[in-house]
C-alpha cells in the first residue's frame, strides 16, 4: 500500500495547508486548556506536546493514519513473538528482557523466560560478588575498575544508563567504556589502570565485531603481560555474547559467559546482560528497577488506546513534523548533565532503525522516513547552536528532557537550570514580535533611528515546535520508562512508514569494504589496480606517513 495516496494521508495534507500559517501563539490563544489537552503523565513521567504545531483535527487524522497502518496489529504481533523482523526472519522480543513476573512470555508454547531468568540469576551472582569485594583478581585484590568493551548498542545504552544513574553508583567502583578502534581510546586508560584490580566486560553478540575484538585482544595482552598465566583471564574477563565458542577461544570460561539471543537487537540490548556494567554500578536491584520502568511503559503501550498512548502520540508528532511540516532534523536537548549521552543513544535507536528508503517489501518509499537526530546538553547548546534555532530560519523540532530534582544537588543550581529549560522551549514557541521588540527598545530609551537599526535583529519568529519531557528525578524506574518510550515511538513510526525497524543492512557495506582495504593499507599492492583513484590516492598517503 502506498500510504501517501490514501485518503488519510491526503486529509493530513489539507490540515498542513490549514496550519502552515498558524502560529503557536494563535493555537494557545484559541484554547486556554491547551496544555491540559496536549500533555499526559504516566507514573510521574510528564510529556507536554502542547507546543507542537498541530490541533485536535490534525491529531485525529494522524490517529486515523495509525489505524490505517494497523499499529495495534503490528504491536500485538511484536508482543506475541511473531517474526516481524522479516529480512532476518527473527522475532523481536526485547520486551521479554524486562518481563518481571513469573508468567510465560510471549506465550506458553513459546516461553523465553526460563533462559532470561537464568541469565538474570547469573548476572546477580556476578554483581553481588564484585560489589561485595568477593570477586578477586589474579593477585587476590578486589575489583575496583570495570571496563566495558563494545560498540553500538553494546556501548551506547550501558554508557548512557551508567552515566545517567551515576548518583547511585557503587562508591568503590569506577566505570569506563571503550568503543573506538582508535588506540587513543584504550591506550591512555590502560596506562592509568592496574591490571590486578580491573575487570573487562566484553559485549559482542558475535564476538567477532572488529572494533570490539581488537580492543578486547589488546586488553588481554595487557593483562597477560602482568599476570603471565592463562588462568588469570577468568579473573578479569566476562563475555556477553551469543557465540560462547568464540569466547572460549579467547580464554573465558562458561561461568563468565552471559548469553544473549538473536531476538534481541543490538540497540535494544541494554535490558539484557549487555547491561551488566549498569547492574555492577547500581546493583542488581537497581537494574531490575530499570527493567520495571521499561515494563511499565510496555504495559502502557500495549494496553492504552491510541489517543492516550504516549509512544503513539510521539511517533505521530514526529511523522507530522517530518512528512507534513517538512522538518529534516530533530534536536534532543537533555538539561541534566548525567543525561549527556541521550542524544547519541537516540541517534542509533532512531536512525539505525528507520534510516531507510525501502519498505518491508523492498519497494521504494514514497515519503521521507526518519529525520536526522542530533543534540547536546541544553545549557551548552544555548551558548552554541540555539542562535540558529531561534533566528536561523530552519524548522527544527526539539525534545527538551529534564528531571525536576537534581541527582547531585548543590544550592542555587537546580532552579536556574529548570528556568533555562522552560524559557527556551517557550521562546522557541512564541518568539518575539516586531511590536514587542519595538516596545522593548522604546522602553530602553533608544531613539527612532537606533530602534530602526536594531529592530530586525531583535525579532524572533518563534513557531518552533517542541516536546518537553519531565521526570521527577533521575532514578532507574524513570529512566527505564523514558528509554522504552522512545523505543516504542520508533517502532510505531516504522509501522506507519512500512519499514522493518529491526534490521540494519546499511552498516554492512562499509564493514565489507574495510576488510578488503585493510591488506592494501598494510602494504599489499595486489589489488591496487581495482581501487578507485580516490581510495588509491588516500592509501598511498597512509603508506607514506602512517605507522600501522
């Protein structure tokens, strides 16, 4: 089905024509209850979308589009364990990882929970031993440093959660994340750490991912230079993988291998043993609170009517902004320092999931899919790129994310932080009219000549759409809800665009070419004639100047 030719889509185009010249100032002036109508709260998580450039008739038409695409049916198929990842013939069951009761899931005749619970038990044992000091290194020292080696979903999710919940972190453990193949990421860390007190968590589904494999073997060599004995590997390495044989080859024993499964996509794997570093940081009970928060959002998504369903609403708003208002990017603006990795996490979640130009059947899409996702800590952005948001003329929807209470409270900090966040969303929405700017300059005592000169620079167009997401505080439950909210938002968008959100074939080509080019960079000239002239010239440069 070409969704862009349906009556539902064409109806939205009419709403777009009607609303394109309507300012947010007008929408608020027309409805004194707009905030109440266009915001919703779940378990303390408040989502305010009243500053989005839509009204109830447009939202009703968006809901009709969701029903046309059978969002409810696809949602039920995902939760039932059907293999909706069509191109890889896999089920999509990351929600099983945060299923916390003892019932079968997704079904009695297809219950994955025994294996999930077995790994959780294994995680709990490791976490308790490390955090209590019972896990000892090759010289008998307690572990003090945890280094997570992974990339993509094996790095971004755990890194985000560990940093976001750092106020709850074990006081005697330090956490590090290594993902980059550039040795500048790992080498300074190895110079700083003591091999006797360092534990490496190697997270790789295949255990052959190039970046993770090279970093892990370098860490192994570093450890062996100090320990001198193979048995020391068991004291200092844990593997999270679906390929235990590869972990065995590395020297990691069964007791240190935590399983993940093919029905868990990398960018949805935080909830699995990939989250071991998070559990080591905040304790297994804290990690399970993270799972409970995500499960609460799962239940909401699964049972709430579309009109009140937060992931559905956020997905439809994004589709409205992208396909009807013409936005090409979305800015993610967390105001809490501990949430600084949220933009990077959502870049992978959204753009790797829905950054596609063909539908589930391999046919070319007839509309743009996912916007470009980017962002930064909000207060930093105010002194960097917010100038463009306010006066650059681009339509850039924003998500403001902030916790009402600080996780590291200091007198005099939290109120100004919140004031800045709320002020920016209001300023982007309502701007400053020419009349307001003129009045302001007049009150400042400027002459008419001075006002005429400054006036164009003092006008703010406003009408920039944004959603504000507020949490009571940065705790595991709230973080779990927030991340699951975005996961389900991405799923709903994929359903409406008819995209398989759970494969990522686009990352493969670069990997294949890198494997072909590596011998040439190392000096093998056998296939030089087959290279394009640009690549050939660049490799010649590396041969002259590189030290590989």
